[in-house]
C-alpha cells in the first residue's frame, strides 16, 4: 500500500506551529465519456442545448422507462482501463444508488458499486523537477451523470434541466497516494492527458467534462491516516491546488488548536478560495445500493478486450520514451511534446520527410517548442490551428540544414510563412534570402571591412574575442545572408588568428 | 440449520427506526402513524424471519432470472428533441425547465 | 345484438372475418356492456370514441382483406400500461392525471394486430395487492356472488379490473400484469383464464414498474385458446427492454389442441399445505385425473424451498419497488403537494400520493436495503431465489413437463372481509403463485370447478422456461373437462 510505504518527503510537508504535517490526498475523478448518445438512452450528449431538449423519456424517468446500455460507453471504459494499465473485469454489475434530488429523475443513479468494470491500475506522474511517482488507481466504473439545477433564475424556485441527466461518466478512484497540491495537480493533468490520448474523454474542464472530488487529510509524518474531508466537484486544476492548500491548512489549524476533524463533505468556493461545509448534505447518507434489476450483469469476452487493446494509440509514457530513445530528445523536451497528443503528432509530422526519411529530432523539437509553441501561445492558438503547417516548418528546418539560410534568416522566414503562408523554399528564392556561401563574395566583403578598420585589425590580434565584431560587420554588409561558418573561417585566415 | 450471517440487531424496528426509514423513503409520517406502522413492519419482518433457517452457504444470489446476455445498443442519437413532451405533465414549469422549491447547497 | 358480448375472442374473430357482424357492432355491444356495468368499477377510464375510431379502421382493413390477428377485437387495458394520449395512473393518486406521450410495447403490439381499446382497467395501486382494494379508484366488484347471497366479493388482484371485466363480458380479453400472482389469482377468483408467461417473454417497456425482476405482462381471457391468441400478439423481443428475451414467439394457439399424451405432470407435495380446504384438494385431484385420462403421466415431485418463496418475495418485491417508486417525487409529473423546501415537498407529496399498502411496501423495501441489513435480507432472499429456481430445474431435468397445483388457497372473499386482517394474511393469497415469479417461469390459471358456495376455483400449471405451449395444451385439457365458468346472471347491469 503506497499510502503507508511512501516515505514522507520533507520538501512536501507543511509547517505548523507545533511541527510538520504531511498531507494525504486521494481523488475521485468524474470524466465524461466521449460518446454521441447517453449511457442508457439514445438522447444526445452534446453540450448545451435548449432546456430539456437532449432528454429522452428514459432520462426523464417517465413511468415504465427502461435503460439499454450504450456499447461505445462500455468500450470507452475498457479503453480507459487499459490506458491506466488496469485489470478489466470481464463481469461487472450495475447497481442503483438511491437518493432523492431534483436533478436525479429516477430517484437513483445507475452506477457500479461492488463490481466495477475496471479494477486496479496505475498512473505514473512526472514532476517538472524531473522526479516521478506512481499513483495507484483503485477502480474505474461507469455511472450516469445527473441533470443541472439552476438556483439564480427565480427568488424561491430552482430550475431543473435534464440535458446532462444520463450522460456517461467514468469515476476514476485513486489511492491516497498524493502528498501535495502540486502532486494532485500533476496527477489530474497526467490523467487528463491519458484520457485525451485515448479519446475516451475530451478533458474539457470548463464544460464540466472532468470534475474532481478531492479527499484531504493531514497527519504527522509516519503516523496513521487522519480523518479526511471530501471536497466535492472541483472543476479546474488550479482550483484543485487551491482547495487542497486551503483545506490542509484548515485541518492543521484545527488539530493544532486541539480540535478534531469532522469527516464531512465540503464545497470549494472559488470566489473566496475557501472550502466550506455542505450543510444541506450533512444528513447521513444511506444509498441502499442493490443490483439494478432492469439490467443484467455486463459480460465481456477476453477477445473483445484484446481487440480494444490492439486498437489503443501509443500513450504518453511510451511516446515520451520513444522520443528520448529515437530522437535523442531531453526528457524535458519529450515531456513537453507528449503533453498533448496533437502536439506530439505535429512534432512527428515535422520530423517525417515526404521521401520517408527523417529530420533531426533535436532540431525539430527546438523549433516546435521554442518558436512554434511560443508563437502559438502568444496568439492563444492550439497546435491544430497553427498557421505554419508541419510541412512548412519541415521545409524551413531543411533550408537551415542545407545551409541555404542561416538560423537568423530562418526566424524571419518563419514569420513570413506564419503571416503570409506559402512554400518556404520559394519564398527564400523569391526574396533573395539565401545565405551567401560563395567564398569570393564573402572575401570581398571581408577585405572591404579590413581595409576600412585598420585599428580594429590591430586590436583583434591581441584580443581574439574581437573576432565577433568582424563577423557582425560581415553579416551586416551581406544582409545576414553570409554563411556564418564560412565568414568565421575566412576572417580567421585573413586576420591570422588561430 | 446453519445460520452463517450474524444479525446486527434483533429483527424488529423501533419508533426511531420507523421515522428514519420514512425519511429515507421521503414519506411524511405523523406521530399517530408511527405505532401502527411499527406494528405492521414488525409483523412483516417476523414473517420473513423464517428465511434465517435456510442454509445459503455457497449459493449465488440470483442476478437474472432467465439466463441471457446484456444487449448493448449502438452509439447513435435516436431520441430526445421533444422538450414539450418532457414537461407536459409537470406540476410547475417555465421555459421548459422543471421548477422545484429552491435547493440550497 | 347483446349476445355479441357472450362470444369468446376466437368466436368473435371468426364472426368478423366471415362478416357476420362488423367490428363497429362488436365494439358498440361492448361499450354498452361497459357502461351498464359501472357498478363493478372495473374500468377507471372508458374510451368509447377511441374504441369506435379503432373499430372503424378495423372494418376498413377487414373490407380490404388486411385484417390483423386481433382485428376489431375489443380489449381492456390494465391501467399499469402506458397508453399514448390516454390517462395512465397505475390507480395511484400520485400519478394524478398523467397522460403519457408514449405507448407501452405490449399494447402497441395489440393495436398493431388490430385490437380495439375500450378503456383502462382498475387494479391495485401500483399492482400491490391481492384484492383490488388498494386502488385509488376504489375496489372492483367480482361479477360472481355466492349462491343465495348478495354480498359483494373481491375479484382478486392486482389485475382485478381485468379479471372482472372479462368475467362480466365487458371485453373479449384484457392485458394484465403479474408480479406475485396478479394475473393468476384474479383469474381463479373470476372463472377466467390468465397466463403469466416466462420472464422476458413480454416487454416491460412502458408498463409502470412494481418489481422489475418479477413483473411480467400477460393476458386474461375467457378461454385458454383466447389467452394463447392474445399472448402471441403481446410477446416478442424488445430492444428497449434489456431483460426482454430474444427468443422465437411461436403461434401459441397452434399448441392449444396438442393434448397431453405422453407428458409427465408433476404434483409437488409442498403445495399440499396444512389446512387446505377439501374442495381445493378435490379439485386438484380432479385435475390430475383429467390429465391422466388424456394420456399424461402423473408423478409426485418435491420442491423443497417452496415455503420460503413467499417470505423471500416480501423482501425482493418491496426492495425493488422502493427504488422503482422513487421517481414519483412531484417534480416531473403527477401529484405535487407544496412544501417549504424540497424535502418537505417530497415527503408531503409521497405521503399524500401513495396509499397505505404502497407506503408500507416502500418502507419495508427501504428498510431491507438500508445500511447493515442488505446482506441479511435482500442478498439472502436473492440466494433463496436461486434455491427456489434450482428446485424447479431439478424437477424439469428429471423429465417433468409441467407442474399442476391449485391456483389459490380459497375462492374469492368478501369486499372488506380482510380489512381487519394483517397485511401478512393478505399476502398468503399468493402462496401458490409466487414461486413462479421468483423462478421466472410461465404459469397459467385455468378455472376447474366451484366451491360449495358456487364460486369458481382455479388450477395452476407451471411450465419450463419459454414453454408456454405445454401450458396451453394442458390448460385446454382441463378447460375441456371442467367446462367454462360464466357468472350465472348479469346482476350488475
């Protein structure tokens, strides 16, 4: 059990007045399954829509309505399980979780309680400082989302819209393996990346496609687990971090004042950056789970799981390892590139030459990460909306490699392609951007500069670092198009510097 | 007969339990209702007590009375798009929303 | 033309096809009978205009030679089946004036085959009852009376309206549902034939749920053959019901005349309950004799877990019901009693909307599923269900084709006679029928004789899964031997 064996890391402890405290965090992530229709009905899952428009008779729990399971939701859950390196349970059971709430039309949520579709798995999380840790996944199960209540439309009434009612969710339950707000944020980020790679959840937190319930407790390092509080429905990665930090501090303060932590459900108030008790939900829950008699156990074939496994894309961990291995990238660069599947795909598209050959991975990574990402971020664009295509960027990188243009000119060229488009090779041709490799022309320029600056010629002999000044002058007089290596070599020869 | 499960409490409900169950079931009960409800529930519980004498060791609980596989439907949007019908029988609606007394969180 | 209501469904169908009378005439005769029989309270909603429209369409199809298998046949529909545009209440106040925008699969198949709907039939509230006295519309009166008595009797339940309407010749057949005996017990109390098919035979889509793992729709009709005709139309796989069986639906009527020669009929000793009235025991013996004389072999069998079926049922059914009935919360349809807050609204609505028996069963169901009790009650009951089913499997594997039992422990009792009885005493009505639901098997109740006071009594035949055909064949042998049972006079009209 990771929770008991992972030694306390002094850097992650929080300081209290009476000593250090360790934060223990476990998470339940609700990830909306990417599917066209709902888990048990044929109504659309599309976000938005007019009130109660994406609602079938089943979703509104009309008398006599029955659930029929969506095959794609099952497949997506299995894919997600495989992506979390988890065991797939060939038999799983849908249970009813009974409670009354206006946005829960059936009076129960169909969920999986004792027999989830996916069992234990793990997620490996890399931190920016290069450290990595493993988060145990306890289970993943399928369940129905609830509808939405609006409380601000009327002074005394709440408005209920069931468009989301019955949309498939995957609840992914982690072990209490997280030890800081940063770790929790990194875990959710990584989980989101995996699900997006798999195409099983779009991870759009603004639309509520990914929500977290965060369990937080604190303890003295090495001591048994403390009482935990569950912070419900935190809907951004930033808020997850804020909620944990606030909650851990709150608990430490209570404990240091000699108080005890009440096990309770709390709500994160993003406006105030605080968690507060959900008084309305304080009453004891008794969900009266039992197998849904409208459904049968879900039985899967080994061959079905194998087929889904074969269809899985390369996942971020494997992709990163391959980028390091095949392209000689640094671990950091590889991690940046694989954070989004689209980015990694773009990178690989740039690397691949149309003739089947490959460009230098390191050079491509540099261009993609430094130039392209920089520019995309500035404009707030996704890589899929990049004005510079992979082929165009590849051509620019080729022109450098072929010594047709210098790195500096390449940046100008990138700007032209970004704003005007076009074939980079043609642009270089048309606008005379080719670098000068003709030694005669460069020699001419050097001779002119040497002749015009006898004092500098004297200085450089005593101080060879002055060579840079000459290089600059030559580049300036050739409009930046002179090949820097050639300039260097010729200058050294003419000035007699070793 | 072997009884392989341990009872938590004797098989009878008290007035507090009747109230708790009624609240869980969201059915209002008055103080006057309690005694006869308690009596009836206890009579039913006494009636089913006989089941304790059955040896169920190693017996699988029934999950589906006729053996069949769960049919999975294709992921196609085939339903919805009739909010008028959805709210047609609702006691209180506005703009196709259902209305309920304000829920506070 | 009043004698049109005396016809069986099969006879009426022949008359329509040979154009001796029209669907409109047949329907009008039944509408008149329904109106004249309001004192029985069998119908909770009459839909005469709807019926006449359907009948006119049937006449047109008959004229074009496009008659369906039930063309122009006037039927009643238990108020548990959602009927599009026609109020559906499950005879509960909580559904109020609920008008569905959808039609149940079972009834839609009847209309597909040409049947005519006369209206909605009374039943115990949410099908919870054995006397039709829990209905929000008040009790149904049995068209049968004890000889020399005017005492009003119950028709049984929960499909009391269906059974009474068929017995009183108000319709040629009716839809019904059976969770613990709700088709077979009222059929036995009214001298009609009722079959609960194998679980999964009829779709549950659009039928108000009581206990999902036990509920099955089926017909109540005047004869075994009529039941077979109706069940053929009602059955079939429905992709909208995950528990609907994808098996072939035979022409059940073709099995009716098959006979019982060579069949092995089991007589379970556990059904010979203590204190069984002699007339029930005699009837049971008579049934065995009839089957034997037609070539069946009678064998003694044992179904050891029989006595646990009823207590286990009273855990499983209320548990499922407590969850199924959670949707009646005053938010989206039906009754709403305002409250200061949402919880108060729920509690007041459900207290006012559900009758005492429904409230009681919801409470029991809630209790047996609640934390700490699930294993002791629900899980244990479901294990016992496995044992009950295993009993039947063992017997069928040993070559038994069908099992013969009494349908009920007694004949119909008086209205309000059981009012002073405890709920449990009322539950004992289902003692012979409930095992069949627990095991998901088909069961048919066929009238076979009368008690000392002239009231009909029924026998039950239990079959292998999806072998309703044998039940129709054996049922017909009993019907042929015992004759049909029709209330002596239409005292209610």
